[in-house]
């Protein structure tokens, strides 16, 4: 059984017991959350697709931790123009564990 959820402007294929990193969500580690925007649920041959999302479908999850991703280096350089600029970025994330799909 799996579901396709919509969170943080992205779509994720999730299964019970799976852990994944999402855009930052409100809540503390150990809190239970649920996702209401479910785009699709598949259970073997039984497939339900929402238009745009399914009513009365929920995915329950638990927040495992909050963190920051790997640093990304941004470099701008114009040759022969004495222009060189460097910056970095670390994206925040929330790690969640999927517990149940209804």
C-alpha cells in the first residue's frame, strides 16, 4: 500500500514505516501530524485517484527531527571584469516517519 501526498509544494510517494525529509513543518520532535492533501492511494489492484485530492483520506506521520541540509555553494564570476561573488545556503527540513495510511 502506498499513497502520493502533497507537502511543501512537492509530491511524495510514501509507504507505512518510511522516513523522509520534507520542507519545514510546525511541531516538535515526537508530535503526530496528518496530511490531508492526498493525491492518490494504491492498495494492490485497488487504485483511487483524486480530482485534485481525495476526500476522507489521511496519512498519519510522526515528526522524528528537525535539521538543516547540506551546504550548497553559489558562485558568480565574470571573467576579465574583476567580479567574483560567493554565497552559501542550507535548507531547513523536517524528518517524518509515516505510520498509517487511511
